[in-house]
C-alpha cells in the first residue's frame, strides 16, 4: 500500500489564491437579452404590482402555456448571474 502525502495549509492557500486569480482573469460572459423578454422585477414595476404577486401570475401563465421562461446571464450590481426572463408567446 502506498502512503498518500498530506496536503499542507500552505498548499491549500496557494491553490486557492491561484484559482481566484484565474477566476478574475476570465470574466463571465453576459448574455444579450432580446427585446420582449422581461424579469419579474421589471414586470412588477411596470404593472405596479408587488414582485410576489407578479411572480405568481407569471408562473401561472408559463404553466398554462401562454408565456415562456428563459434564463439570461445579466450583470447585477456586484456580479453577473442567471436571472429568469419571461415573454408572452405569440398567438
């Protein structure tokens, strides 16, 4: 049986530092959101309804097949993240 070498705290810190450096070098690709796609927050603001109410109504539209959902990576205040967007389906 061969002995496994133990990883030291210094090796972990060094690997973590290298990993973080690489992450900072490669920025996240932000998606272009096509016209007609909206977030729940945008729809809530436009309709004057609460975000929770808007979210429930949008989910019902998606379930009924009247709307569709797609996640787009968008830039938020401090980071980029996938955010669901919705649009009405063409009749």
